[in-house]
C-alpha cells in the first residue's frame, strides 16, 4: 500500500525575495569576478585610458603652453580634430579589445548553462524564459556599457577640470557619446547572447562571437569593395559600433551613413535576440 | 493533487507521451515512475514539473496548471537526473542561488540552506566545491536544492543512477522520512528493484504509454491471462504435486529438487484451499514462494503484452 502521511500545512508565500533577473545577474557577476577574467583586460583598458588622458593633456598643452607652440601646427596635422577626435574616445582602439572581452565573457553566459544543463532546473523554479533572457542579455550589455563609461567620462571630466569650456573636449561630449555607448552595448549584448545561445560550451561561445564579428566584417568589407557600396559594411557589428559615435558626434565622413547604421543595428539586435529566445525556450531545455 | 486528463507531450513529430490519464491523491507518499529508457518518464516529469506545456489534454498539479505558473512552481521541488552544477562553485553557493530563485532571501534563505543540508546530511561537506564531492554527495546536494523551499511535491528523475548501494539505501531512507513528513514524492527509475524497495505504488510506462497504475499486487491482478507461479517446497514434492493436480486449476507444473512449481490461473481460489490443506495436515508443505508476484515479473508481463 502507498505510504500516506498527513498533508502539509499551507506554506507562507516565498515570493518576497529578489527578482529572478537580479538573482541570475548577481550570480553571473560573481562567477565573472571569480574567474578573474577582468585582470588582463583591466590592464589593457587602463593602458588605453591612460593613453587617451595623455593625448588630452598634450592637446591642452599644445593649445595653451608657449613651450609647445613649435609643435602646435604639427600636432594639428597628425592628430584627429573636431568631431573625429571626440568620437574617437570610443573608437576602434577601444572597441576591438571591447569585442574580445565581450566575446570571452558573454560567449559563455548561456553556453555554460547549456553545457552543465542548468536551464531546465532554473525553469523548474519560478523563472520565466524571458527572465532568463533578460538576465543574460542584460549582463552581456551592461558589461560593454560599463567599460565604455570611463573612456567618455574621465577625459571629459579632466578636460573640464583643467580647461573649463575651452578644453579640447566638448562640454556636451556625454550627450553625444553616452547614447552611442548604450547602442553599442545593446548591439554587443545581443550578438554575444545569440552566439552564446548557439554554442554548447563557453569556448564555443567565444568562437561564435568572434566568428560573427570578424566574419561579418570580412564579408561586409568584401561586398563593399566589390560592389563599391559602403553600406554593406553594415553587415558587421564591429563596423556598426564604430559608426555610431561618429554619427552622433556629427563627423563629416563617418564609417557608415545613418540609414545602413540604423537598419543594420536594428537587424542585428532583432536577429540575435530572436536566436537566443529560440534557443533558450523551455522546449530546448529538456531534461 | 496531481491530475492528468488525456495529457500528451510531443517533441515535434515525436510523441514523448501518449494521452495519459491518472490521478494521485493529496498527502504525502512515494509514487514510483517505472519504465525502461525511452518509456516517457522524463516527458511525464517535464509535464508535472511545469517545464513544458502538454501538447493536448490537461495537467493539474497542486490545484493548477504548472507550466509557467510561478505559484505552483514555487511548491514543487525537482531533482533532475545527473549533475547540474556550474564549474568552480561551492555547494552552498549553488544552494544560495537556487534558494533565491525560489523567492528566499536573507536569514530565511540561510536557515533554509542549513535545514536542507541537515536533512541530506551535508552540513560539513556542503561547503566543499562540487569538484571535490563524491557522486553520492552531489546527489545529496541536488536533493537539498529541491528541498530548500519546502516543496509539497518532490520529483526525482533517476535519483539512484550511479550511486553505490550504501548511498542508495541512505537516499531511500531520506525519501521515506520526507514522505512520512507529508511531502508527496515521485521517483522515476528504470531499475525495478529500486522502486520495489521504495514504494508499492507505481505508474508503469512503456513506449510513451501509461501501462498500469496502482500497487504491484493490484497490477498483477489485472493480468488474468498470466498464471501465477508458486513454488511449493516440501519433503515429498511429488505428493504436493499430486495434490495440486487434483485441485484441477493448474496450467503448469514442474518438479524441482525439494519443491514443486505450479502455475495457477486463479490464485484467489487456489490459495485458500492450499492453506486449508496445510492446516489440516494433508499437505506436508515446508514453504510457499510466489515466483512472479514481484515487480520484475509484472513488468515483464506488461511490456511483453504491449511490445
């Protein structure tokens, strides 16, 4: 006969803790910190930031110091000026290592759960697939945004401090570059999320992200060259990320024009979020 | 408490579970989900634990449809098959995350972790990284994870896989205690002996179909066309065989050393007569051993019928 026992008394409602999105994001941040992935890239980004600050200070001195008057014209010729200089704060020099770091960390966000078959267990808790997607995608986007912030705010604040409104950096720079950083972060987050969702392991996820970023850049470049149409570069997330700061700073000859950039970015975000949603739906997370 | 009404599950063109109907009453107790690999056990578990919606029919668990139903999911504990741990993590860290996903927080979460670790006997070893835990320890941690939020329904998918005999017995003991405490437990296994040791109530699945439901004896009674084999041990086995033949109900008889094995179509009428004969001394019986009233035999009969 079955073993019957008294029915359990009604239990108190447990739904008073953190939202599952916050729980999963916190858990992944802890894992990233434990993995110490930030040490190497932290050094790289710090070096780049110091370089930017040094250039900024040189520009300031070239404009204000008599001792530097001899190199002023030369500096004006070899260094970027105007909108190009402003947009360059999150230019390719920053964006290329940024994509590498995002690939390394973001590539494993979903793939690690696939490898260890954790997703079904999460869905067996009060976690909806959209919570899962939001947590992973949110972190994948938050990371590149956080990395870009110092490259915008530190030079801007230093320029204001040393030279006020007449400094080498526009007072309105954050207004131009913060939206660009947000769009780049969303693009990078979506690409890494989709790539990671397609991969079966973190290494494969890293490979997928790099494959998408570099492969599409090569393809876009090839098509642009063959068909003499720059718009094909919009196939590449790297090209799109390069174009946004230039467009928002009003550069005369940006990497890509507004139309292809907007369409390309929207298409990439929609495509990779769709891929991730398909690959992380409960029917894909069977026991 | 659990009600399936012609619920089925399809994976595209593949039918994981044919339309299935059964009902498990409220209250604690252990139900064994039995069937060979590919029988549909995991499909049924995915329906019950709310991981997938039914392709047709209705699934009701703890008073509601479990799929994407947070209030129901918060009352279910799932122990999936195999390890589900991120690398480089300590047992307690993982429990903390799973507890938070269930809505626990702060002191309540820490208390729940300590309680769950206490139930599974992992108070000390739970602090280790998973890489330094034995298979048995990891299985206990999986169980602790499912117990964190005091579930009313605990579902375990092949929990005994890979465990040594001692760890198996310990896990069975834990499950019995939980069932005695009022938790409804569903355990899946393809090993008949494991389920037979743990519970008498089974759901028997084969090729995506629910073949039978009930206790082993109840299910055995359904198998009228399969005779029951009884070993009658006696000093004079021939005399016992002669007596059995005289009863006129035999469909089979063979003599073994020190015993006669008889196959009886209707044990309900044969057994009382056997008992009476032993009591009045006409039958010198030393032992009576039903050979196919165990789960293995029931399973063999049922699956043979449906193969």
